[in-house]
């Protein structure tokens, strides 16, 4: 269906559709991180994360419909699956010094943070949003958008920027791409996970080509 033929509701607006598309592509990317090399992961991350931040920041938060928060779909196993794949890929580069942590004002020493945790936090919010959005109920889609964008303002937008800053340093370091293991995909675990987001994957060729 052409975007001009979609119902007149914010959840079907062009800005929201573009945000959903990038969110879905980000989830696919993180769910299959163990299938690519560290070099490819970093290079794609520093491209897709700015797109995600831009698209999230362009969408106005609508008024919620329900008093209850939208259903959560991501469990602890899903979260750890993504976190562990990224941690394994990045190795020592997973750790960086955090300057925007709330406890920094009370600390005399730098606080360590982890790209893998940032990415898993982002994934959790995006997948919960996309799973509710996929249900096709306008009111549920609306409130899922509200929850995702409020969480973006409160925490995952900052975590995205923090992780991007750390991966920018990795990407443009003199040692980037010289690691003997950097061009090999991470060892795959026994979990073989098919994403519920495949419904959008075939329509995202233009975005994928940018990455």
C-alpha cells in the first residue's frame, strides 16, 4: 500500500513509518550480530545509530489512549542474547569510560560502561514497540509509540549517543580492522532465533543498502 493511502492517524504518518522501518532494521541487525564480523558490526553501527536517533527525534509524542503501559515482549533471555552477541564481537572494545552517568557527580574515578548493554537496552525498547505496532490495533500502536518515544527521551536516546561515541572511537582508531579476529563472525551459539520483524525486511532494501 502506498503511504498516501494509509489511514489518517499518527501511527501511519510518514515520520512514524520511517521510524518503524529503522527500528525494525536495527532489531534485525542486533538479532543477527553473531553472523557478521566485528569490523562489519562497528561500520554498520556507526551508520544505523545516527539514522535511528534522527528518526526518533523527528516524531512528536502523541497523547496516550490507555492508562496501562503497553505489553512487554522482550524477556531476560532475549536481552541477554543480544548483549552477549555484541559483547563477544567487540571484546575489549566493549568497555568505555562514561561521562554522562548519573553517578559521575558523586564519583572521583571514571565509571566504566559497556556498548553491549547500551545496545541491548535499545533493542529491548525497539522490539517491544515494534511487536505492539505489528498487532495492527491503532490504539495499541499509538500507546506503544508513546512508550518508546518517552523512553527515548528518558534513557535510550542518551545510551544510543554514548554507545555511538564509543564505537566512533573504535571505528576511527589506527588499529581498526587490524585485529586478526576482526574479519571473522563471532562463534554462533546454539540459539537460532527468527525475528518477528521479517515482515518488513523485504521492504527495507533502500535502508539496508545505506548500511
